[in-house]
């Protein structure tokens, strides 16, 4: 068996086309332009790239995009004041504060002050609680992208056994909740899980999100399973070069899985476009306009 590749870039392009069309319709019919504000504190090179890509994507969709860049020495009070101002700005429907923040700024303090209706990363306690209760409108972007890929690749997941390896607030916990809401039978595994290879072999859907390169081996994969690899790890490729690999040993797993996401080009490709999806949902919700099916 050779797994079919789940092409995250192709699925992201399809969602992008739908968002462009819906953004144009909202502007024409309601005079509504979704607005995304990004906040970057400091000069972390990776964060600068992430934020720049988010701003470019927002503009390509026809959104209003505003960026605020604060010095690495900015105080927590300055950041909180900025977020409060964006909370009150009616032209801003989504706010993204790029993590990680410098050590003098508590991430939890920022999330506690952020308006949950504008929390397009879906990291506030309010949005986490709404997800748990099945009432969330805004869902963490990478897990949301995972669910889109699963729906478009295998259809309904009801009744299937799903294993999520990793329990982070950013991915593992919301991913498990989304799978559970879709009526999968969900197991969460982590560093304390006993006999993880045997637990993995039961999974119809195997989701790896632990940040350990090629940790999940091919013989952990149930024959015919769908493998979602969320890991992005930079490893030595020899001759002074590096390469990106996931948390799954791709070549081994592809010999047993029915479907598998590559790294790069898999579920990670869905993250930014799902952020834009959240921004459009937030805009329609705040304007009292029915949210389109996306």
C-alpha cells in the first residue's frame, strides 16, 4: 500500500477562492470589509515572517489589514493598552497577537484582555470554553484546517477511532474536541502514555503534534489509517543544510496509511487561510449578518 497524499496547499487554495468571493459579496451587499489587526512585539525572525504572510494573505483576500509592531522592550502595559484600543475599534474584526511574547509580557494577561469576539486565534479562555460546550464560532486555526482536510479526504469521521498525540492548548486539546464533536471516538496521548505504539495501532485517524522529528514510526500506523502530521521540525540534512520533517516518519508511514499529510505542504498550509476564515466569521458575527458556509 502507498498512501495518497493529502495536499494541504490545494485545499487551502480552494478555501482562499471561496473567501475572496465571499469578501467581495459582503462588500457589495453590506459595505462590510473584514478587518484584521496583527500585533508583533520584538524582532523574532520567524514571527516576522509569519506576520508578514498573514498580512499579505489578508490583503489578497480584500480584507483591511493593519499591523502594529512594538519594540522588544515594550512593557506589558503598552501591549495591553494597544489590545484594548483594537478591541474598541469597530473596523477591526480580528486581532492576532503573535506569540511568543518577550519575557516581560505575560501571554495569559494578553489573552485575558483580548475580546473573545475578535480572538481569531481562538486562544482565549472564553473561546476554549465555547469549544468544549459545542458552541464555538471561532476555532483554533490548525485544528480547523485539520478537520477540513479530513472531511474533504475521508468524509464523515463518526465512529472512527482517532488518536491525538499531544495535548497543547494551541492544537492538541482543540483538535480532540473537534474530533469528538464530529462523533469520532477520541484518545489523547502524551508523554505519560503507556505503550504509545500499541495505542497508535488502534487509530483509524492518527494525529501527531508533539514537536519531535519522525517520532511516530511506520509500524505504529494501522493499515489503511489516515495520518495527520502537524509537526514542523528543522533537522540536519548534511553538508551544512537543513530540511523540514514532521513528527511522523513519512516514508515508513506512507507504506501503511491510506492517506497522509506531507511536511511541508500538509495541514500547516491550512493554518493562515483558516485564520482568514475566522476573521470573516468574526466580521459577519459582529455585524449581525448571517455567516456564510465556508
